[in-house]
């Protein structure tokens, strides 16, 4: 110890002490910095960070509400939702999409259509949403995906409710279908109401009653960890299922009619005259709506679009046709209502008619004419010449004013989208379009040709007005909405669309008796469906020209290509004394109303009134009285 | 139990015991009630206390004699680690000793101040310029080696342990100020020498929201944890940030955030007080130490302990960049706890082997 050089012990100690004091001061200063920061985080900004922590762990997850069922009047399910497995991709979490799809292709069957649809949705989707790759996974496929799921980033296996139409094309036009929510849909919907939902009603009742069917989305607050895995449920607001809709349609009747129309294009609407309840609403050909639910592939869609039979068109309420002779049922009533007009006065029908000072010939369907006919005979035999003259007597304005309350030229207000209004022309209407009204147009309007166009739905509503004492009811597809939970039914109330203003209510009975004779007398154009009917039918046949027949030509059905053949029409109601059902039938290019359209109407009426189908009429009756 | 006979400083010992207990409590929660992990931490604490007991018995004079060898051995191990790291890829900090692995850089956290204290004790104080230059070499060689591993956090701590020794040795202000100026001038050079991820960590400090899922993620999540704790905290075992794994490294580097979330500002104040108390107690020991070596070493070690704490907490509460510095005692991790307890062993040795000399 002695050879250690002597150090200034006290000086060193003083120096060290002062340095240590400085260090201690710095330590305290730094502690104050920490404290200040901690106070800032834990006291001043505590709320902010508490919110962030909550937002971190609690993710609100929507619980989609089950969509309401659509059932027929007897409870037959037309549209339902059932759970399926879907394979969905969350693109934000996927690094190598092509690689991932390749891997998934080994686990589940991925068709080219699946991949095409997937890429299409991928382009159109909004951020932070999953995109469906496959639907309807089999249990086996779902199990395979579930097993590999932890190693596949961005892949989700979901159980979703899938809309399904168990009867396929049956009733597709009235029922409609749902499809994926498109970009256009996004613009008009309330987005919050559709959280977690992927589908929306696109057509038919599915679209019109969207709000009722939809239900309301439930919510679940789920605690999730940093990897997005749910840990536990904190709060749950149960979804409210959509309402079940009972239609007035009878699925059996609908099927019967579709079968009766067979491969022909046409439309049939059956309605209760007293309530407006639509019992059958058929447009053929039909198509299967199921492929539309998850997006139909372009090829199949093009096939449907290019099909010359145009299955996508709803002929019953959107198809517009010349009413042909069916208009005589209403113009006949107009004649009865006309002042200073004698319905008993006979007119000689030579088989043609011409306006004074004009050489143009308006032909009768019966080449040699009907001879002397009064209004009754003209309606029963559907004499064109009589109605040519009547039309001139009524004047175009008179016809328009009389037909308007029957609902021609305006939408019936049925609970379906895209209804056509038809055309109820007048000189004024043509003038508005910059065209003159030709006197000949007045003449042909008398037999339901020319510019006048109607929909099958308008026709059935109009004939129902005759059946219902001049009160026209609004057609209704939906009978009642049922609360899915309480099963409480709220029925739709029948609504009066209009009342036909009549000078004499007795005229209504008169025209109905004429129309009954159309079916039940041997001169009547529809006798071959009436001769063996156990109940009384009032009806009117019609044939609407598709192709004009030249002045000197004769129309021979068998020689005209099918597409240019006349449309066959028939309107009727029965039983006459207590009408239960009214029907309008149009068979495109079907030829004559009596042979092509009337038998279908008879089947409908038999079903409703007798609850059975009718045996075909003998061929002899058919030939004699064809219009 | 006669602590004096065991060469333990009673005050320091009880404070450390309390800290050890708190660390077990919080590691149990942060690890998601992982018993085996908490048990492993307990084993390491026991090892650490054992090391402390052992070292406390050694006379400071012996420590002083061994100082150059400890420093030399540390350097050698660092070289080995660097060599192994050159063969493997990425950061190489660990040396495997069969049963357990340890970081040689931990040895140098004690080794550098020991070496410098030994060196300064051999001459007059305050140190002359040439002696300062030698001291600079002694501290810079291991610092640069550790920085190359790369382990920026530990490198800074090792460098600071040397700087603190220099400062306590009485390096004159007229030298300190130009050196500080030089360091400030060299800062851009250092910035250029940093790796990309190291730079982004520092940039993140000023704007963590710029890259919330990348480099800013740790800071944001840990600030959320601390801030959401509030005044009273969410209660023990209720850290949602840690349990739902939003907070990374929750039982190692970011354990302070879990503590702050569960026990709130009140719990944080207790922990802060405990760390400051331990640091100040160490400085007291330095103040009463009887020779240059002892007080330089004790003072420097106490300050490094505090700095270690400050850097970790600063990182957790978002005022310092994210560097991998564990919270002394609390963070789960073997060699850091044993090294830390060895430091306290040294402090206790210095405190309990004083000759009774009145100043």
C-alpha cells in the first residue's frame, strides 16, 4: 500500500460527490419526464386510448337476418333460404392470389365459371369485404378446407343462407328472384340495412316486397384477438327475420296452366273478380331462377337473352298485345250504353265493310259474312262488320272514354315491377306523337286491332269488372304477410281500382248474357268449351293479327310461318251468377282464340270451381264454331 | 437472518425482493397465466439472487484485481459470438453453453465500468487527456462490437456505462463540452451507419401513425395499453392488449405496458418509485464507498441500472425509439436477470466491506 502514489483523497471525494449529485439531479429530471408522459397517457388521454383499446378488441359483426319465405296460398314453398357452405376470400390478406387459388383448386372443385365470377367480383367489390369463390360446398369439401384453413391466409369458410326456388321455373315471373347486390343497388339502398347481406330482390315479388322480406340485421359484439379470431361474444342483438309472404297464387293451378301452355309462348292470368286476388300468373316459357342467385354466367345468360321465345319477358304484365275481338265484350256494353242506339236493329254483314267514299275493304273473319246480325248475334258470332260500323258510331274519343275506366292504357297497379301500361289510343294521343288519326283506325279499333295494345293482366282486370258489377278491383299477388316469430298474419285489403260509370246497370246483365251465349249457344265462338260445362261461363274469344293480310289475300293458317300466325285470345269468368274466377289467356301465334286459348281457360275455371280438370271436347264442335 | 453477515445491504435487498415479487406477478399475467414460463422466471430470479449472494461475499479489492480479466474474457466471448454470427445469418447475440444460452454483451455491461474504474483508480483524478483517450478506446471497442451484432440497445448501454464512469471520474467540463460538440457533429455519420430498420424505428418515434402496421405497431399498441390503463388500471390479469395479443413482446420488452394497463397510474407510480429508490440507494453506496475504484464502479453501475430502466420505459410510452432493451428484473429473459443481480452483488460487496473509517 505504501508504494501507491499519494492521492489528494479529499479533493477526489469532493469531485466525485459533486459529479454524483449532478447525476442524481439528471436522474430526477428524467423521472419527471417519465411522469409527465405517463400522466399524459394515463390521465389526460386516457379516454382516447381506452377507446382505441376497445376498438382493438371488440369488432361488431353483423348477423344477417333470414329472408322471409314466399309461399303459395296453400303454403307451398316457392322461395326459401337454407344454409350452405361458401368459400370466401379476403383479398387484403392474400399475397399470392394465383398460388392460393391453385391450392384451393386441390381442395375443392373450382370450375371455370367459378373462377370467372370470382375475378369479376374481385374487380367490382368494395375494400375489406370478402369475395365468394365457391358456394354449395359439400360436407367433404368444407371439411377439407376447414382442415387446411389455418395455413391459408385470407380464406374463410362461411355458413350462409342461400336463396333457393324449390319449384325452379314455376312462377318465376311473379315470384322473381334475388341476386347479388350490384353497384347500382348500392347507390339506392340503405347500406346499414344490408350489413352482412349479399343478396337483394331483383325481380317480381322478391323485388317489390324487398323491405318486408329483408328483415333487420342483428349485431354481435365479438372480442377478437390480434389475429382476428373471435374469443367471446360480449353483446348480441338478434336479427329479426323477414316476413313470410303468402301469395294469392295457387301453385297447383300455376303448374296446371304452365303444363297446358306447354311449349307455346303465352300468358294466362286468373283472378278473383271480387277481390282482385291473382290465382295464377303464368308467362311461358319460364326459366330457372336459381342460377341468378349467385350470378349467372355470361354464356347461360346470353342463351336466355338470345332465345327467340324470350323467356325472360314477363308476358302476363309486361307483354302488350292487340286485344282482338275480346274488345267486343266491352264495346258491346258501350253500344248498349249509347243513347239512341238500338241493339236489336240488324245489320247485314256481307263479309266486308268500307267507309263512305273510300275503296279500302275491311274484311270480316268469315269470308262470306254473317248475314243479318244484331248486337247479340255480333257478340256471339264475333261479327267484325257489325263492330266496324259500331266503332264509327262510337267515335274514337267515345271508345277511349268508355274503355278507360276498365283500366286500358294504364297500369293496373299490381304488386310487380316493370308493368306495361298498354296503349289506349285516341286522335289526341296520336297527335301528341305527331301523327294524324286515320279514319280507318277508328274502324279497326272496333275489333281490337290498330294502335290499341293491352296486357293479359289488363284484360283479366277488365273482364273481372264486368263480373263484379262494374267494380274493377286492383290485382294483388300477395295475400298476406306473416311475422316469422309470432306467426301473426296481416292480410292485404282488396282495393277498388275504379267503378265503371254506367247509365243503366241492367246493360251489364245484358252484355253478360251475350257473353254467356258466346260459350253456351251453338253459334257461339267458344261453344266447344261450353257445351259440356256444368256451370255457366261468360267469355269472349279473340284473334289478334300479327301480320297484315293484303287486300286480295286470304289468310290460311297452315301456310303462314308459325311466327306470323295470329295470337289466340280468350277472356272469361264463371260461374255467371256468382263469379269466382276470371281468366285471360293469350297464346302467341296460337291461331284461333276458341281452339287454342279457350280450353286453357276452361281448365283454370274447372280447377277453381270444380277442383278438377276437364276432358277434351269432341273435334266436331271445335271445327264448326272456330272464329 | 443476519443479512450483514451474508454481506447483503438490507435496504437494497428488500427493495430487490419486492421487485422480484412484482415481476412474478406481472409475468404470470403477461404470459397469459403461463405457469411454466412464470416458473422459469422464478428459477432465473433464484439464480440471480444466488449470483448476487456469491458476488457480495467477494471483497472489492479482489473484484478490482479481477477487473481486467473479466473485461478481457467478455471481449473474447464477444469475438466468438461475432465469429459464429458471421457464419450464420442475421443478429447473433447468443452463446450456447449447453444447458442455457447467454449474451456475452451482458458481461460487458459490468465489465466496461469495472475496467475503467480499475484504470482510473491507478492514476490521479480527474484523468488527463491521454488517459481519457485510453479510456475511450476501452469503452468503444466492445461498444462497436456489440453494435455490429447488431444490438443497438445494449451497445448504447455499454457505451453509457463507460461515459458515466468518465463523468464520475471527474473528466473536466472543458473536455466534456468539446467532446459533446464532436458527437453532435458526428451524428449524421452515425445515422448513415445505421441499418434501415434501426432508422425506421427512430423515425417512427416522431410519427408512429405513419406506419401503424409496420414499424409503428409496437409503439402504438403499447401506448394504447398504457393509456387505456388510466388511473386505477384494469386490474390484475385484465390486460386486453396483452391477452388478445395486440401488444407484441408483452412478457419481455413491453412488460411495463402490461403493468401500466393492469395497475394504472397508481401502480406505475409505485414501480417508478421502486426503481428510483434502488438507483438512489446504489448512488448512496457509491457516495459512501471508500476508494476510487469502488465509488466509480458503484456510481456507474447505479446510473446504468437507471438508464436501462429509463430507456425501456421511454420506449414503452413512446418517447424513445424501440430498441431491444429489457426492463431490468421485470422482463422475462435469463442472462439479463443474472447479469443484473451480479451488478447488485457488486454494489453489496462494496457496501458491506467498508472499513470503518470516519471521514
